[in-house]
């Protein structure tokens, strides 16, 4: 199966806007270089992640240990 060339730069832990959330929790916005922008959202499993500007992605933030 061919992979679109614009998806080759994405890491396995990143999600495109509109994709269903893989896990419930916090997702941080990443810019076109993969750096966090400072914005985050809370998403439930299976719910679509919010839209972002072209080239931006979402990454699930692991829960912090107390």
C-alpha cells in the first residue's frame, strides 16, 4: 500500500486533525516542525480531534506520575 508523501514525516505518536483520538486524555498541538505550540485539548477515545492549520498535528500527552 502506498503512503501519501505528505504523511511520511509524521511520527507514529502523532495524529492528524479530524482523526479519532486513540486514547482519552490531553493532546498537545504540534507545529509543522513537530514542536509544541503551547495549546492543548482534552479528547475522549474515538472522538475526532479538532481541526488545525495545514501541517499541524496532535500528540497524546502521557499522564504525569504524582
